[in-house]
C-alpha cells in the first residue's frame, strides 16, 4: 500500500497518514484504493479497501468516517454518533482515528505538542471560506489545548496551477477576509488561480496556529498516485487519518 507520511514534527504518540490510489481492489475510474462509499464504486470493493487500510495501519477499531457536506460542523469522537454529518472531527482517546476523504479538497490534520488531542478537517473552497479550519481550532481549544500549541499538516490537494475559479469564488473569500486576495492570481482567461494551501495557511495563522506543514503535493498533477475530481470528473477518494497511540 502506497502511503504518504506527513512531514511534521508531531510527538511520538501521534500517528498520521494519507493514502494514495495504490493498494486496493477497486477497478475502472476507482482504481484501486478508493475509500469513498458515495461515488458509485462497488460497495464490497470499498468495504474491502477500508478493511485493508485498517489492517495496514494496525487500527484496533474502525476509523471515524464522516458524511462530508462541504460545511463547517466539527464532531467530537467521544460523543458523535456513527458517521456523523460533519467536515471535521476531534479526538482525545487513544486508537480513535479521525479521517477525511478528498479528491482535490484540502485534508488538514492537527495535533497538539503534548500529543493529547488530534483532529482532521476537510476543506474545499466552500468549507475553507466558511471557516471549517477556524471551527476545528476552536473545538480543540474548547477541549483544553492552546491554539499556539497546535501543529497542522496540509495533505495532498489540488495546487494553484491547476485550480482555476471564477469571480464568485474569489468574492466569497474576500467578503469576510480582504487578505484572502493573496491567494488568487489572475490568469489570461480573465479568471483566477486559487491557492488553497496558501489560503489555509493564512486562515490557520489568523486562528493562532503557527506551526503549519505540508501543502506541497498536488492531486491534479499526479494521476498515478492521486484521485482528482477536477482532472477526472467521476473518481475515487483518498483518505487522510490521524490518531493517538497508547
């Protein structure tokens, strides 16, 4: 199984990984480690892919999958029902894996320097503009950690060179954050190239998170390793997971 190890200085108790396309049983446009159960793939293949992932990572319990809706809701693993409708989750218990699915959107993983809390957030442009990262930081702070003690890692996502958007997307960001203009570059077609990782760094810094890593893997540019909705249309989903060891 081809896995990406986050390049962040997390404490030893924190475990994190991002999956790629390799190592599963799905076929066609979902080849091969599709972990999304909502994209039209064979449910049995998705279930086997998820089983293989849990086995490869040595997880004792099922990862906490979310029903993602491009919103800003943050679930707490300690109290949330199975598969809650949310775009982020926090956890403090050992062995509880927070996980988000993406195919161009930003997966952002969090931990604190003491290794007492973890979180995973799904941030497409709507969620990022709406404040899902700030909401995740706020939930972690409410659970008892300082924003300044948090680390974040931005996983594989579409890069600015491949992500063209219109004025509507830019306006959605600038309406509440004029500094977001730094994340948009005008192109020759009268549209904009959107730097999602760059905007995420700005949002995290404003929320008090100073230690931000990753953001250098483009899903669109690497069809052999990553699913990309912008590149392929109907496709599978990769996952980014974070959990605490004993």
